[in-house]
C-alpha cells in the first residue's frame, strides 16, 4: 500500500522523522516537539492512554520518552537527548487526538535538546515518505 501524500505536512514545516515513526519539530533555538506520524497512528489503531514522563526528566538519545497504549498494542515513543519541558495535557483526557491529528494537536511532549544539531541525523519529510513507501512494498 502506497503512503498517501494527502497527509503530508504543511509547506515550510521543518519536522524531522525517525525510522521508528516519530516526528521532531523545532519549536525554538533549544527545543523540539515530539509526536508520532500518521503512519504510526494508523498502525497503532485507537490510542486509549498516554503514559507521560515527569517534567524535568533527563533523557539520553533514543530513550523512551512516553508510552502509547492502544486497543491493538503498546508502543514506546523515543526522544533525542535532552530534558522534558512540557507534555500535551490535553491527551490525558483526549488520547484519541493522537489518532485524529498525530502531526498536529496530537503532539506528545516537548524536549529541550542537549544539541540541536542532533536533528540532522534524522530524515526529511521527503526521505521519510520514501522510507515508508519502500517498507510497505
């Protein structure tokens, strides 16, 4: 099944993507917002609970930052090295936002990165879509 480009990001977004289907969006000179891609949201099915980290939690690179529980599976979401500075409080009562708008209002956490240049190790939107399409054939 080919990935549908209707779910592409808004033009000008600077999001980066991982092979484990997280997206990382710079929000300022030091921080990023983290969420899962539409592809991951479809694969997970209906998210019913999000287990969040504590604000201030220190993270190493590729450490699980939160856990998504769905009717189908439980999945870790991974971060870059840094410190958790915010969580999406709305998801505590509306976890379905992860499925409804995974690359928008369904964002999960914000992290102050130890090194913003670490984002360079991740895929662009174009590279990510190519990765997803080649993985599904």
